[in-house]
């Protein structure tokens, strides 16, 4: 096993820093520190925990530029988007600090007994395995509710963003969280395998392959788990849609974070009556996107995270072209330092093509023309993924009926899919198990305990 790993700047391809993996002995020390922290943290009142979470929100807002710079440096997110990511994390903390105590209030149930009620107790140490593409937000949408409940967190972040991971640990220390409450672990898959039998719960955001392995390990050791996995979200434009608005949001939904998002729109279906107008508008808007150094505040599309990711995207496009797709804009990597790829629009797309069958993690927008809403729904539901979907129609009743029949965890009607602390987030099929955010996410790592007084 390698003892070290390096982080890279995807805008230049240059090494940022070399890190050393923790040994099993170091992981065990961290685990014991977490267990000790839990014994005192669970005794804190919800109000005390809420106050600390509010302080986290304040520090996030105060230091947002510094945190955003680290995000941009390590994974290439355009700087304005990185700032918005940090601000969203602050909102998440504020929401759970404010609403969490009420959401966790004991529930009285009227029965024949003197008293019957449900209380919500923490489980203990929760291992979180997080990806690089939203290095702050993915962590906070799990840890804000988990910490409020009274759990403690071990974070195994992606080796792409170790600097972000260590900044997060420092953040919790700086606001006064007890030692061991939130710890970063610089480890790999072997470290995860070592830890799962010894923690009280596991959450993972990542690939289907990783989710299958972690879910299997958690199941083997009877540990509760939440998985938020891949997505291939359909973006469906019906004949009565506001086409210009749909095109505007199609470009936003596809190219946000340089297309490197599980919930990005990835398969675009447009009914034939409005197809030409939609395609023309999408191409015009795509051509106006500013590609460049992600630290430049004018940049809208930055680099892909690694050369391997760029090669995979290039392969998916080339295979789809051989299968009959046609490029109407972009389509190639940029000959510059770093891992840049042109924003790309494909037409003449079919359901069997690589860009429709596989999850594309990069700036490529494939458009398929369909005969009607029924065909769009059938093909949208044919995917093995079921994370989110976007439907465009001026008939809201039709849109809600369409939403009812989509096999996904989140539907946006006349908008784009984006997570919100107030609403549950998660998928079905290969897109995952369980929910994050809202009261539903808050209860995922709770002991929902029944108490009856005779």
C-alpha cells in the first residue's frame, strides 16, 4: 500500500502538496478519541449543540473567501461558485441550529398507557466518506444534522481535496467543538474497511461501485448507512414549455461545477415541436460561456478534476459519435496547461449511446428529440439511476402528474434540481439509499426510541 499521496491543481496540473496516509494505529487512536468525545457530547442539550452549530455558520461566512480559494485550488471549481458553496454550508448550519431542536422534540402518542412517546437519541460515531466535487457542501449536508442530534463525525474525504478536509477539521476546533467531535482521517479504502465494524453508522456520497462495497460492509456488520450515489438526471422540455427559459436553465444545470455533479442534468429530452428553437438557444448560450482559470471571477467553466476524468469524457463523446451523435458545439480538450475541456453540445442522440447510458461527469450536453411526453417519460425512466429530474411545461397540473410518474427522488418543475436544507435529498435505484437534509435526513442516524409508561 502506498504510504503517501499528492494533491494537484487541476488548472495547472502541478503538485500542491504531498500527504501521508494514517496507519491503522493512528486510525484507532482517532476512533477512541471520537468515542470519548461522544460520551460527553450526547449529554449536551440541543440548545447547547445548536449554539455551536450557529458559530460554525458565522465562521463559514466570515472566512468564506479563504475556504473558497482552497476549494478552487484543489478541485478547480470556479471561484464564484466556490464562494456560493461555502455560503450554502452556512445556511445549512443556520437551518438545523434554528429548526433542529423542534424537529427532534419528543413526540407524544395517545395510547391506553399512562404515557407513550418517541424520543430521538444519537447513535455514536458516524463515518462519512465524501467526494471531491462539492468538498464543503457534501460534508455539511451530512454533518450539520448528525452533530446536532448528538453524534460525532469521522471524515474520510477524497484524496483530491485533503487541504479542504483539514480546513474543515480546523474550523470545528476554532469554534469550540470538544476535541474529537469532528476529525479528518487521511486514509484509503483499506482504512474504511478497518473502521466500519467499529463505528455506529456510515454515510457515503460517491460512485455506485463504492456505494456497493460500503453498503455491503455496513450490512455485514449491521451498521445503518446512507448512500448518495451517481445520477443521470433527465431534463425534459415538453411542447408547451417556455423554451427560452428552459434553454437558460439547461445550460446552468449542465455546466455548473464544470458538469461535475451527481445532480447535474445529463440527459436532455425535447419534444419535436420545440426542438429546433431549444437546440439553437442552448448552442448560443453555451458558446457564450467563459472557460478559463477558475480563480478568475469571470470564469464560468473551469478544468476537470484530473486528466483521467478528461480522457473518460473524451472517450464517451467519441464512442457516441461513432454511434451516430453529432457535435454542434465544442467536443475537444483544450490544448493548455491543466485539464480543460470545451463545453460541448451533442444532437442526434439515442438512448443506447454512451453519453446516455453512462454517467457523464463533465461539460457535455446531449440532446435527444422525442415524439411526445410519453416517449420522454419512458426513456427517462429506463435509466438505472434515479436521483433527480427537471420537467418544463406551462401546465403545472401536467407537470405534477409527470413528476408523479418519474422514478427519481427529486423533481423540479420549471427549474433545476438543487439540494435544500429544508427538503429531503436522495435517490432511488442505483442512485442510493436513504435521505439527507430536512427532518428525514436528521433522523437517519438517530435511535428512534419508543418509551411507554404503564
